[in-house]
């Protein structure tokens, strides 16, 4: 349940706030439904439905290798923003960075149309506390595959941010702004893609692309693929794959999902030891997000990137090896590191 204390709105007020939340996701926060049976709020979900429908524009704009290449590149750049920053940084605090870099990747993550960093990370921290129990908001065991994949975030009971769970980051006004007006950055990204296509048409016509085509491929198709790629970790990673560690939930390791999500497919590893930046515990477990973060560490943009202690990887107790106690699994109790 969210930490928002909801008041009972009138029908007219509820309709008004639902439309207003397309632009200001915190509008009427005190009137958001946070209890009761979850069900899809169709009107509130018009923007995400529209993003999916816009992919049909490919029928009219066609394709080019340039547009496809940009779509793939933008997919992986933004997947890194989700996996490395929304997840491993904002949700679990597995490394440290500066306030400026923190904000830059919060903006990039915002372009993914997966809500703001506070909403995303707050709900994810709760997922680790209640994984696959009746209180888990997106468990295939509890709600079925479709609900765990995409249905859960279409319900008003999950629209409100869990600000108490993410209090360490909620104190930053710039992050609160991005979270509240979470439609702003995707809108700018869409216009940016259109502008890029127009520039390429004018100055590099041999590439065979244009504004509308780049908008459909570079933004809408890339974004929809990104949303569903991310959602596979909620759904498929709790159904298909292997379990190396006993975690008390259905988290699994899946090589294919690890490729699609730049390392998030090593989900059983992650649920066993969320304090690690690295989710591929062995060299053959490809984890592109970890490699990118290590490269950023070499450049001085991030630091204290956490690996996997040997005793953890081998499934042993720290008492068996005399290792020091590990940090908080969610990182929510840590003091803020950005400066």
C-alpha cells in the first residue's frame, strides 16, 4: 500500500484529477485510491495506450536502416538509464555519484516513459520487501503473468509514489520535479527525435529518413520495446529460468533476458544479494550494465561500485569466512551520498 492517505473524492473531482494527472502525476495526491481491489484506470492510462498505438504509424512512415539503428541505440542507452540508475542506483544505492550526474541520469531515465525515479524506485524497494507474497504489487504468483508484466501499474492503487520508502532521494527538489511532471521528458525526447529526422533529411538525404519516420522508430517503437523489455523482469524472470540460490521467492536467472535488459536477467542472483552493483556473479554471466558502470568509475563519474563477495557468490554465510557484514539490501537506510 502507498504511504498516501487518501480522501474520498466526488465523481467530478475524480474525473478532473484523472485528466490532470496526465500532466501532473501528483495532482490530487491526497485523493488517490490506495486501498481496495486494484483495477485498470482506462482514462488515466490514455498516454501509455497512445504510445503503443503510435507504433502503427510505421505503416505510413516506412522504415530505413538509419531509423532502425537510432531506435536500437536509443533503446540500449535508455535501458542503461533504467537498469544502472533507476534500479541499481536509485532503488538499491549500490554505488555513489555526484548530484549533477544523479540528475542527468534521472532525466535520461525519465525519457523512458516509466514514470519518475522516485515512483519507480519506491515501488521497487517495496517489491524486494514483499517479493511474491500477497503484498507484492507485481508478482506472477499472485496476479498472473499479464498483471505482473504490465497490468499492475495501470491501477490507481499503484499510481501514488511511495515517498517514505524513497525518502533519501525525495529530499532533492529536482528529483521531485521530474517525478511529478513525468510526462515532460518523454515529450521533449519525442520532439527531439522528430527534429533529428528533419535535420537528417535536410543535410544527409542519402540516409533516407525524415522527421515522422524518426519519431515513430526512434521514439515510439524504441520506447514500447523498452517498456516491455523492462517489464520482462517483473514477469518472465519470476517464471522462466534457473534458481541458483534459495531466496524464498520465484526469482530466476535467464540468459536471454540478461541480454535484452543489459544484465537484469540474472534476477535470482540479484534477489539473493541486492547490495551488489554486479548482477552477473560469474564471468560468463554477461552484465553490460555493470561493465558500463565500471567504465564510468574509471572516468570518475561514479565510485564505490560494489562487486560480489566470494562468500556470497558461493552461497556461504559471512560467519563461515569471517567477512564483514554487508550493507543494507535496499539502501533505503543509508545516508545520501550525492553532493
